[in-house]
């Protein structure tokens, strides 16, 4: 009986999420400009609609080496690059949890054994990030770098100076509105305490991106990830201005919902 009730509640939430998206995203004039990214959102293995945004960005700027780097992937079943593995991309995952790393090594052993995927178990900080890249033979210009470590994200991106990903995806703290510059103080050992005190506001990340040669081209509708494209690739492909004010999306965690069967990969 309990399983029936849970299933019914999930179905009801799925319908509510679909209705909300139809009204506030797909039929909203704010997103009518074809250069805006949000209408392209879809979810395969990403937490929200990031899979669709990634695809749309590369539809516009093209791919080169089809190489990704992502850290903070947990068990690999809900992150921004898993779907790319099914499109014959290759890349590196860095995960700080020994247990999650073990699960990845078991679950994705087929892709690891043929060299399509590398996994490193390491706790990331600003001091070690580039040495981790070097030890894994990361190309100087990977197509994607995705950063989600829940606390020091800003400082880790700032510390990456010898690698220039074409697309940079990073979590932002959407509690802070786009007029607020907020960054937690750097602490190499600190992790998220599951409160609002983490990471950086979108304005802080936009300004860092400006310094590093990147344009903010969009944010996920759920208000979690920001997308930065290298300035030499932006052209006329995305909606200007490339500012936090233009592209900010508020937190919409209530939209968190995964349709269909539980995600998995089996060697």
C-alpha cells in the first residue's frame, strides 16, 4: 500500500513540474529569444536540465576533442558528463569520497578499462587542482570543465590558469540575487555544511569569468548551474548582455524530479 501511495505522489509531482515548466518556462516571453538556452533543457543523467543546455551550446560552438573534466560526481549517475559517455566522449572524473569512487570503478569498469573514462579519488583544493589535471593528462583545452564541490568552487576555478576549457559549468549560490557579490572565505579543508553558506553568487562568478576570458551565457532554470563560454567562441551565438542581471535564475529546488526508471550503468 505504501508503495502505491509513493508512486501516486511521484506521478502527481511529475505532472505539477510539467505544468510549471509549461507556464513559466516554455510559454514565458522571457525565454522566447532563440539565443537564450533554457528552452533547450532536458534531463538524461544531469540533476536538472543541464544535459540539454550542454547539447545546445555545442550545437552552436561545435566540439573539438570531446573531452570533459568533472569533479563532484558522487556515484556518476547524476552529473553533467555521464550522458556524454554515451555519445562517445571521453574524460576525467575526480571524486573525493572513497566510497563513491569505488562505486564508479565497479559500475563504469567497462568504460574505464577501455580508456574512455578516468577516475581519480582525491579531495580537491586550489593548491592541487592543476597537478591532478597534469597527472591525468588532461588536454590544455578540454571541451568541458564542470565544477561542483559545494564550497570552494570559486577558488578552484580561479586557480586553474594553465587549462582553458571551451565550456565551463559551475554551481552558483542562487540565494544571493544578481546584485550581490558573495564568496565564502577560502579554506582548503572545508566542505559544505548543508546550509546556505557555500560557494559564490552569480555576480561574483560572472566577474571572475570576465577576468579569465569567459562570458556568462546562461543558467539552468532550476537555479543551480551557470554556463560560461570562452570569449573567443561566443560570437553572436548567445543572448547578450552576458551578465548576472540578465541570466540569473532563482532557486527552484522544488522542481527537482527525475522521470522514468532509476538511473544506472552496468558493465
